[in-house]
C-alpha cells in the first residue's frame, strides 16, 4: 500500500482485515489511527497485540492512538454500520470463497466518504505460480481464485464502492515465489530459496536505493501484488423540496411553493405570470 494515496490521520478509525502479522496495522497505528487488527488466526492476533503494546511502551505512537486485535470472519464482521474511516484488505480476498459477500461487509462497515485499500495477487505472477506448483494453491485456506484487475474493480462496484487508482507492488517478490514453486513451496531449507529470502528480509529492513530502484522498475511488469483504492460514496443531499426549513428564514411565498398533491391548480388569474409572456 501507498500511504500517500491512502492517508491515515490521527484519530482515523482503521480496520485491517486479515491483518496477519500486522504490517499495515502497525503503520496505521504509528500514524495515530484508532486501529482494529482483524483476523481469523488468534495466534497471529496475539502476536499483533504484543507488538502494538511494545510500540506504545517504546513511544513509537502518538498518545492518542489506539490499537486492538479482534477475531472474526470477513463475511460476517462484528461491527456496526459506517464505523470505519479507512479499511485495509491486503492479500485476503483470494482466500475467501464468498468474496462478494466480504466486499459487501467492507462497504457496510466503511463510513460514507471513507477509503478502502485492497490488494490481491496480480494475475500474471499468480498464474505462473499456479502453473509451477499445485501445492502453492491446493492447500486448506489457500488461494481459491486469480483476479484480473477488471474483475476486482467490477466486484468493488457491485458492493457500492467507487473505484479509484491502482498500482502494482513487490516486483522483487515474484521471482522468489516462482523459485519456491519450482523447488517446492514447503521446502524452506532449499539453499536458493533461503538465499533469496535473506535478500528480501534485508531489503525490507534496509531499503537500499539499488533494490528500491529495481523494484520500482519491476512493479508494473511483474509486481506480485495488485493494489486498488476505492471510496464509499457519500450519501447525496436531499433535494430542496425535501429539506427541512432553516430556522429563522421565512417560508417561501405561495407562488413558489410546490402544489399540494390532489388539490386542483389555481385558476389562470391567480397563477404567477410566465416569464416572457404579457399579462392578459
């Protein structure tokens, strides 16, 4: 995610769905958000809760920021309507059989005008992984679909969300996963896989200019993740005829009032003259 496109301000209510290890929840917390880290994995949630407590103790977050882990199902979330200013769903929807239902829940808990950032595996890198290895996706809780950007954006619109911009991320990660699929997804001890993993960890921690430049060049071509931003449309204002009168302002004269349904129109002599026509 790009927090320049998805700004989180102090006090914003942020929901990180499928938070996993908490990467995005931690960043929203650092920015002063009131963060809910939401996941089905209670083991992950315990670790996220421990990390947010450590961040608070170390003074890494504003005093007004809050964070708490909550367990649950993305297709039936335990939150009220219009609760959150920001919702993050990173690498989640490809695991959910009822993804349209999950998007409906996201739209329900997001307030009008609120922002959503959703990421899924990009089509080309994901297609190569599926071709290289059945174990990559044929596992309990694994990936159940491959999205095109058009399909994801269409499903966001069906949920009532207005689609904004998009980009790709993690161009350096695609070759790592292709390598893992080739040597064995579960073979973490393979020397090539271990070496590449060390490179990725070093890159995440150090952010060296060389790898940052390389990833920016690779992202549009083989970025592992597709990131799409969307907004929940604000409720339209009622038309003037349905608005309550403003206290202290006089009621409009009879000639400007809408006719009462069921009552006959006034005779011609009482009607207001039509502009541009002379009086009889």
